[in-house]
């Protein structure tokens, strides 16, 4: 049995997609695309409050990569 915040699909399924991650204060964002076409795919955090933050919703556009000490720019 695994106790982890990472989805079992990310652990056990292998695919050839390159995954992009950005550090945010309290966790990591997974996103696809590049430049102004970045979209959030998921959030990895042990802080439940981060999952309630609208800035980290899957599907939201990520304009600028966040710095590890603060939020990025979202649309």
C-alpha cells in the first residue's frame, strides 16, 4: 500500500508525455503547454487549503510560471 499525494495513475501508468512541473509555495503544479499556452493539469500538495484555491484549478491558464515564494499569474 502506498501513502502518497501522487496519483496512482502517475505512479503505475507509463506514457511518453513529457510532464512539466512548477514549484509553488506549499506544493507543485503540473501543467501542459508552453509560453502563453500553459494549462494547469494538477496540483500536488499536502495542504488541503491549496486544493480550494481557485488559482490552482485544473484547466486554468498559467500565464507566467510562479516563483516558489509566491503565486504566478493565472487567467
